[in-house]
C-alpha cells in the first residue's frame, strides 16, 4: 500500500472528469446557432469548464452538449461572454486568438495521440488539423461535410459591445471522418472515445477553459492524454427536470401520496411497479392534469410546465441506473470491481470476468441505482432463481458445489464453482444441500470505503447495451 | 367383402351419437365430460397402465395446434375421436393416431383465451367463444349448426368454460368477474340453442341475498362461473363454483357478505332454481374465486354413508359438505395460511384482523393466485383420498380506489405481487376425507400453476407441471414412477381413454396435444 501512496505523491494525478454519455439525438437538429430544439434542451451538459491556468479575471462558463446519430456527432457550445470579438476570416487562420470554441477528438482510446481538431471562431471561421500517425498531408486538414453555424456567422468581424451576453456555436461533424481510427462506424452502444472541449481567445478577459482538466505540467490543449472519456449510448436524450419535479411533487402531492414517491396514507407509492399505475408520459400527465375520476385523485391546478416536471420526476423514480449520472468516480469503481471488490471473479462485463454470477454488461439498463446499492449492501432473503447455491454429493462420492441453473424432480443443471457445467441425474445424487445464502456478498458497505462503493456504483451505472425504447 | 364390413363397422362406431345414457354411464373407454364423469372425480376406471408397468409408457403421437399459445383445453374423446379446442377453434382427431379429421375455425381468430374444452351430445359439439357465444357444430364434419349469443361481448363478457350437457340442456358459465360484470349460469336447449333458464349469481333487488351488498354495489359485482361444475343425477342438482366479487381488492365499496360470490351453489337442473348455497369466503377481498370443481363422492362420513361434496378452495381450506343439504361437515387448511384463525361450526372463516389489502401492501397467504386454482382435483375411490395441486406461498396485496368502467375494463382496485421473502412452491397433495395429509409430492422448481391431476384405477395419479413434465405418481405413496418432458408448460389436465384395446393418456401441453400408451414394440 505504501508504494501506491509514494507513487501518488511523486506523480500527482490530475483531477479526472466523469465519462460523458453521448446520447442519440431524439429529433432532427437544425444548425442555426439557436439551440432551441427539444433535442438540445434534453441533452445533458458536459458540466462546468475548468480554468486550468487561471490567474485573474471572470470565469465565464460554457454550457457544452453533445448528441449523435448514425451520420453525425453534434456539438453545441453556449458561451457566457460580456466581451465578444473576432476578426479571423481566412480558412485555417489563427482562430484561437478570437473568441473561439474547439473540440479535439481521439476516436481510438488505445491510440489517444491520433486526434482530429475543429476550432471555430464566433464569426464562423474554422481551422482543422489531423494529428495522426498516418496523416502525411499538409499541417491543416479538410474534413468532409462539416456543417456549423455561429451567432455572428459570416460577419467580416465582431467587435466588443456593451450588450454582449453570450454566443453559440452549433456543429455537426460527419462521423465518417473518423472511420480510419474508430472501432466501429457508426459507433456502437458503449463505444468509448476520448475528446476535449475547449474555449479560448477574446481581447477583454481573455481566458482558456476546458471540459476535461489538463494535467500539469502541460499548458497546451494539445495534450490528448488528458482528454476526457465519452461513451456512445443508444439511449435517446430525454431529461426532464426531475429535481424540480421532486420539489413540486413533495409540495403538492404528499397530502395523499408519500414523500419522494413512497406510499401515503390515502394513495399508493408512485415509485412502485404496479400494473394499475399509469406509465407513459401522456398517461401520467393526464392523471395529474385531469385527476382520476371516481378516485380521490384530484385534477391539479398547476401549469402544464410544472405538471410536466412532476411527470418527469415520477418517471425518474421508476427509471433505471443508466438514466441518470451517478455520483462517484467510475474509474475508481472499475478498479475496485476488478481488484479489491473481487467482483470480476464472478461477474462478467463486456465479455471479461467470471461466469458464476450474472453478467452485468447491461445492468444499468435493468436495475435502479438504489437496487444496485442494495445488491451490494443488503443480503437477499433467498438466492435469486438461477443462482441458488447448492452442494451435491454424488453416489460415487464426488462432490459438486455451484449454482443451480435449472432443476426439477429428475435432474439438476449445476454451474460449478469450478466453472464447469455438472449435469446431474437426481437418482445419482446421494444428497442435495441447498445453501440459504446467495454467493453474492452483501457486506460491501463495510468492505469498501464510501468512495470505493460509490465508485463501483458509478461504474455499474454506466453498464448498458442498447435499450428498447 | 369381409374387409368392407369391418370398415363399415368401425366407421359406424366412430359416428355413434352420444346419448344422455352415455353421459350418465360414462364408459371409461371414452372421456365424455370436462371432468370425466358427472361426479367430477377425474378417476378413470381403465387399468391397463398400472404402478407395475407405468415406466413403459411412451409417446404415441403429438398433434400441433397451429397458432396456439398455451392450451388449457381438456380433450373430449368419443369412440376413438378426440375433440380438442382453443379459442374459436375445434380440432377433431383420430384418438389412436393423432391424425386430423376436421377442424373448425371461427372468424375472427380471436386469441382471447383460454378455451377449456368442448362438450359432445347427440352428433353435436358445443363450445363457448371469446365473444360470449355458444356454438354447435356437427361432430362428424365440423359444420356450424347454430350459434347463440350468451352475453354481450361489447360489455366485456366471454366464455372460456367447457359446456356441461345434462339431459337435453347445455349448461354454460361466463367470465369475467374481474371487470365488474355480474355472472350467471345458463341452460340452452341442446337441439335448438334456445335459452331455457338463467340463474343470476348476484341477486337482484328483491331476491334473497341482495341485502348482502351495500347500496348499489350489487350492480357491478362479479360472481362469474368460469369453470365447469358437476352434477348429481339422482338429486338432479347441478353444483357450480362462483367467482370473486368486484372490485376484487377493495371491499370498502361493497360491504356485506357479497352473495353468491365465493360460494358453491346447488341448482335444480330443470329450472335453474337455487336449492342451497355455501359461501367459503364471505366478503372476499383477495380475489379467491371459489370456482374450483366440486367433487361428488358417496362415502361414509362420521360413521354414516353420506352424499358428500369435496372442495379444495383457493382460500387455502379443504371442505366437506353434505351435497343434499349444503350442510358444512368439515373444513381444514391444506396450505399455510394467515388470514383465518379457523372455521366456526358452520364453516364460516374466523378472520385474522388486518389481513386485508392496503395501500402499502399486506402480506397474505395464500397469495391471490390461490392455494389451488383451475387445476382439477381428483378422487380415487380405491384409496378414498382426494388429490389436488396446491401452491404454498404468500402475496403482497394492495388496494386502491377503482371506478367501474363498462366495456370490459378491469375493475379490480389493484392487485398483488409474489411475497419477496420466499418463492411460491407447487405440490401435489393427497388428503383423506377429513383433510389429513397422506403424502405430498413437491414439484421441485415449479412455482407457478401447471395442470390438475388424473386418477386411474391402475393406482396412478398423473399430473402435469409448468415446466412441461407429465409425471405418473403412485396414488398410495406419491412416488414418481414415470415422467416425460413435453417441452412446454402444461396447463390442461390429463385424461385417459381406450382405443383398439390400448389405454391412452393424453393432454394438451403448451401448443400441442400429446398422447401416451404402453410401449408395444411398434
């Protein structure tokens, strides 16, 4: 352990940013530098930009979001800025002197130094480079089919003005530009790329900021080792404001229903999976707006927008782990999963790991976050079907320990702790002893530190294959 | 010429008409009723297959019912012809070979199911339909003779039960009670389809029993009749189990005993007049339909010969009644239960306070799926024991405020889930007349209903399970003597019949009809 501590002290690791899930665009995106489509509204922001080399001035924030479809990667930047200026109009000119946004992309995480750059200033001039080990062309690069719009698109120049508030860049990059380095084209659910989003330039209050922090001592955006991780998700972007909905729910609905979606004295738990509960957005909206005739459920006087937020909250408490950004350090969780937690001894993720426990590659789409936590910290009353531990002694004296995949009065199909299948005729078994407890440990709340536990949960919360929508 | 004569003789045999006398005598070579005979003992007198040779049973044929999903039909066999149904369809098969003779497909091919089987009388085949009609077909070629409307399908009614023919009447039940539709039992003229009588299972104002419903709650009250009952020709009494009250889980809106839900009723078969009733679960709030088949047995009880009725109820209790008077003679639980402290001297349950559905959910044993359900029981006169499929397990029952909406919408006021503490478990149990457990056969890994049981004079109990296994048990010990994996969940009860000197066992299993007989080297 002390070795690790010394190493950590000698080479301080940069703060890391959580992986960003790029979700599918739910509808067509019009490149007009307005960002008023529902697609952008529902897309998740990457989070606050970091001012890596900050000395003084205002930290003006950037709201950047990404979406994708089979053809394009879409990127938007909404930049707070009280001093907007630009004058470079020449293709591949030095746009980073102007108010400018950038995205640097490594489509292959194993070859992070193969990256592509897109730098666009506020009047719509772009600079591109292809920094890869196979590029033999000029220092600049001509990507195919890139489309974008900026707030002051096509102007000869933009000078600072007293009413400057914010500016926007909306960009669509055809994914085919990355075919040479990407694992799949178009990307598949769960594919990981590395990239960074940046903002630079301007005259008054000139600052540099990035999404993924840049590890010192580098003072350059061209530090692909520091790029953040992005994961392509086939989930379609849809993110109602659940937190606002929760507050509205707790303030307006808890005369009958319980707090936070629990059961109340006079009305059922809305978070429960009950067949009589309304499910779809429209059904829930109607139930709240119009009430449920013949029941105590009244029509709500709240405006539609607030009803929608309550609907979003109710749907959120029924959603699974993948639907929300889990707190905690997923990278740490991944380490614990393979190491200290010993999870990978029994569980497989993405084709690697043990076989005796359930495959967890899609667990975030199957379980709620709270259920994942409970699985790690609370013992189940009975082992789940397919994972009942058993000890069988055969008439010839051999012993088998494993989990029962199937059984009836005449045969047992056991997956042994030796990772072998044991197909047993019950008449050949001298004894069949069912163990009361699942093989799954439930003491991770004690075994792991709080950070490790939330890390594992964050890691598990990203495990999802394609979801049926 | 000689060959021709034989062929003609065989053809005549296969086309012989079923008379009331046939129905009464129920030649064991045939399987003429849903439950084998009027007394519903499901005990075949055939004894070619015995405890000594059951291990030689082998599959003889499989008939696949095209488009089937999960057959629950019990085949009827008349002189070598088998009639098997699924919703809106009848298939007539050569019972020795499984070869199709004719099929009837009614339009539209509605999948609303199940259909539990047909009845045959004269040269007619009778079937209820998903749109609540009674259909009569010609048994020889499947031609439609007539159809009559039992109830309005647009109201939500449908007819899954197998008809029961008594004299010249076709008795038909109805479903569903879970939609707040009131049940009834009908008798139709077997020749013309004319309705002869209707008995309402929910008494209307002015009729005895209506006072057991608070306010107008009797109007949307349930009480359906979705399984086939039994009949005593000497008493001319028809016995039928009645389903749950509606809304199923919210009793607040229908205070009272809610007659005649959760009862067995004895009706005069000629007139449909109520002779007596016995209510197993007054004011039920757990959806414990009492439709389970009343089994009629003549046996000494408490020292004197009596005409008895045996009944394993979904509420977890086994009952013995005097079927002449309806007098309660005995009741005892056959599964773990938590809702009643016991039964009082009249057989009325003494409720445990608080075991009623709640908004939060209340642990209730047995679960709503019930201690038993549509799976037919059997009675073996040789052992004198009652055999039934039992489910051990609890549910978490919840309620809400529901509103009746006409047109076939569920009116249940919510439902139940399996209790997470322990999974459900299926058993076959043998009870003596007093309900004392003689043996049990745990169906390992079976947690949902499969099929009911068949008893045979060969000393065997045949039972299918949800894992697709048909198993032969020794009726005296419960020991498994033979089994066969049919490949799909079994939901229909086994039957036995004889053709060409061979005893067959047959049942619907998943999407197929499968028949077995002793291996004869061919």
